[in-house]
């Protein structure tokens, strides 16, 4: 069932006014704290809830047109979130994803000024096991693959989530992989991937 998220809509309007496409902010739900990402330069948008203090618990919600999220969660995500919140099976409180999403939506900041700047390290830390080599959070540059060789899908997905859909699409066309390190000293400032103008 698709659930309208008016809090995400309000925040996105503020993000547009501020000229930013990414936001990071904390949300508490009962005793559980989440580090949240809202990335609007992806297709579809993505809303990420990373449970603070629970390294394996991260929940990724595609945000469909009209700021709607599917409250019919995958069984593994449903069970993990219910356990995290001490609801559902073996608990007197049933876990209802639609109610949980409504509570989360009500806690979303209304203005981008209430959010934090987003770095690639923040994105990788937030997505955790949903990105390739999540221990490698520091961008090192670009690698053009030889003719006939495409970037690995997992690398392209990491590129998409760290730099947006447009950069991903360009890397796919140009056969470019993003390169990463687990050493902060090897990090370089972001520059767009090189473009091959050869006809």
C-alpha cells in the first residue's frame, strides 16, 4: 500500500529553495535513533533510515512520485524493524509499518536549515551493506575501463548513491568506474567524471 509522506514533501520544497538535493537528519522513534538520508538526485528518490548503534540495521525506501512510500515492506525488513522496535511477534504491541512511517514522517524537519550537509562518507555510512565495499568511504577519482569492459553494476550503484543519477548515467555511457579507499589521506576533492568527446 502506498503511503503519502507530507513531511518529505515539505522538506523537499525547502531543499529546492535552498538549491540542494541531499539532506541528512536525526529522527527518534521511541528508544531507537535513526540517522536519515533523503536523496532527491536519484530516480526514484530514496529515503534511508540507518539505526544508530545497530550496524546491520538500515532500511531503504524508494520514494515514488507524489512522495509515496510502499508500506508493504519486504519480509526480512519487516521482521528486522519489528525486532528493533520491540514490536510484532512475541510482543504485546503489533508492528504496523504504516503507523511507523507516519510517525517518522511527522518527525522529518520542515526546513533544510535543520538538516546537515551530506558527504559521500555519510552516504556510504548510511547505506552500509547496501553499497559495495562500505568500508571504503573516501573518493579517490575515476577509472576509464577499456573498450568492451563496463563498470561493475555494484560500482555503478555506489556511484549513483554517492553522486546522483546523472553522474551514474554518464559513467555507464562512458565506461567509467569510481575509485574508493578506506584511508582518509587518499581522499581527493570531487570532480565530475571525464567526458570522452571522441565521435
